[in-house]
């Protein structure tokens, strides 16, 4: 179910013109990392001891997925999310 929901979120965000998606995985949960990796996310960073759960400090993993044309072109003017920053 998680894989299907993530795939739909990626599809919707790509369609809206977003260029990057970032996952913040608290506790560095292996199943969450695996689902994101299967969807094409890459490791972006590790923050040690940034969450406290069940009496112990846990790490947080950052993962990143380029959407659409990613960093290869400028955002399309006048298309969401560009329209959020124009008056």
C-alpha cells in the first residue's frame, strides 16, 4: 500500500511541476528506506541522534528524488509552483 501511495504522490507532484521531492525518514526505518529507494529516491544525508523514541536516540535519513526535468532546466514560468511566488 505504501509503495502505491508514494507512486501516486510522485506522479501528482511531477504533474504540478515540482522538480524535487525530499523524504525525511525518522528513526532510519529500514522498510521506509527500502520503499523510497524502490521508488528511485537516493540517499541525501544522515542526521545522527535527531529523534528520541522508546527511550533511545535515533537517526534521521534524508532521501531525494528529482522530478520531471529535475535540475536540468529552469521552472516553467507561470506554472505552479512558480505561481505561488508571483503577485
